[in-house]
C-alpha cells in the first residue's frame, strides 16, 4: 500500500512539474519583452497573467497562489524593487515621430469611428495598504481579498462613451435581487472567473 501511495505521489509531482514548466515558459515569453520595454509589473499582475495562461492551457487546477508566485520568482531570479529616477522616461522625439505616423494612419476615418478601449481589474474588497496611525502603533494587515470585477471602458476621439462592460462571476448576484439587469447603466456579463473572454468581446 505504501508503494502504491508513493507511486501516486510521484505521478502527481511529475504532473505538477510539467504544469509549472508549461506556465513558466509562456509567462517568461511575455515577461521578458515587457521588462525590455521597461513596462512595470507587480505580483498581482504576474498572478493574473499566470492564471490566464493556465486557463488557456486547460490547467483547471492551477490557482496562481501567493506560494506559486514566490516559487516562480525564486526559479527565475525575479525581485521587486522601488521604481526611482527618470532614466527610463520616454524620448520626446520618439513621441513626436509616432504622433506623425498615427495621424497618417487615421486619415480617412471619421472621428466618431476612431475608438480606444481598455480593460482593468477592480478589486472591490481590497483595503488600503497605507493608513493613519499614532506614533508607536503597530499596523497589521489581514489577508488580501482577491475578489474582483473586470471592466471594459471604450470611447471615441470625440469623447463619446460606449456603455461600460462589467464582468463578474455570477450571472445574477444576490445584490441584484429585484433589479432589472437590462436597466443598469453598464452591460453586465459573467463567467466563473470574472475575466474578459473572446465570447464577451465579440458580443
């Protein structure tokens, strides 16, 4: 019986290693170019991206926990540092050149038809990480909530806004009781992870 359990544990360990290596490979292909462009990142961002990768690979058991994050950082010698100085500021000349290219690309399009859209995560249960306190008082934090909504915002050059899309986990949360979702000032969508999906974007 002990041998059977050991073999099963070994299989699980090998599976986890394969799962981790697949996620690491995809994540590093995303992270290295981002850092080469001096795009700042955070632990939460790495975890969210890792979960997206895990889902795309069909790894339903992958959670992207804080423990995973620490091990990922150790495996790849990744550290968090305070951003300081202005050494990596954008070159104004490059901005001017790009604006010229952009104007050329947009020729022939009506301003009403030129849109910009972006999505963001709203961690609506996260408390501030800084607080007022008395001298000598200890400031202890609790567990950070990961409950989130995904929000898609979109507007055109004239400043005309499309209806914001808000994505939650439940099709009709308890707080929506007696509320007609169709009459909300946002378009409410849902899936089990509250993420943007191809289906929602195409809707």
